[in-house]
C-alpha cells in the first residue's frame, strides 16, 4: 500500500454532517469517504489513472487554462 500523507481538513458543520451521513450509509469512516471521493474525482478529471500512476501535467484547455 502507498504511503499516506496526513493533513488537516477544515469543514463547515453542514458539510461535515452531510459527509458523515454519506460515510455512514456507505459503511466507511469519514476519512475513508473523503479518500474515496477525492480519488473518484481525480480519476474522472483525468488527473489520476485507474492504476494509480501519475498521468503527468494537465493539458491546457482552449482558453489556455488547465482543464478541470
């Protein structure tokens, strides 16, 4: 398993409670739910391949900014 990097995440109470309910529904910890959602968003945005390899730098969109 890859090394994990700890960091602090501050959320407003409404967001935290919604995330907690979702994590409970999916039988995950809040931390596990955050990791799942971030990983899924990164894969969908093309920022992380399904095998976990770094796809490299983001390609600029038509306006010159990175596509997100």
